[in-house]
């Protein structure tokens, strides 16, 4: 193949390919920086010093007194679930507050309206992770979905006829 017979596009492609090969060779043949290894070694030494200091500071008797404290704290009810993000926690707190306002005859059932689907004339709501249409019985016994809108759903307890409006969790 003669270089004079190549088109401009082909020359550009060959030039870019040559630059890529030179760069790859440069990267492969150049020695690596050693600062990362030194940093890791220094951090390991700092960690070992910290652990040694911490271990030396803890007496044998303190460790025995620590176990009952740990178990007592673990058994207490959590004020805030650490696995929920802020929006989910607020929605859960609102649902609990709403369920406290309902008559005491109702069993405590919490509903989380987390999604709205509209396909043609069909409107569906995602409540507690399940899809429902208006008029369907919910997984929680005795409850039926009365209406669905993009902003909220209305759920009725068939046992006593009470309804609750649950806003969409955003």
C-alpha cells in the first residue's frame, strides 16, 4: 500500500492509531510512582499505633462491664431506623401518626403509597410494594382501595367503613 494512494480520512485514522500506540508504549515502559505504596505503609503504621494505644487503654475489668451496656443498648427501641432515608422515615412517621388518629377499633395497618401508574384508562397504585386498581382488596385483610389519583389514594376498612387518604411518597 502506497501512502500517496491513501485518502485523507485513512491518513487521519493511521495518525491517530500511531499516537495511541506511542502513548500505550510510553505508559507501559515508564516506571510507576511509589508514593501510593509509601502512603499505604504510613497509614498501616498509624492504624497499628492507634489499635495498640486503644488496647493498652482498656483494662480487663472495663471490657466485662462493657458487654451488658452493649446488650442493653441493642435491646432498646430505635428512635430512627438507620436503614431508612429521610423521606422514607418522614413518610413512615406520618403513616404512624395517621394510624394513631384512627379509631382504636382498627388494627394498626400502615400503608405507603409509593407509585402511580397510568396506562390508557387504567390507573394503578403501588401500595406497600404491590400494584392495585380501584375496587381491589388490599393484601391487608379487610381493606379495599376506593380511589386512585396521582397525588393520593383512598383506602377503606370494610369492617367499620372508615376511610383513610394516603398521600404519594415522593
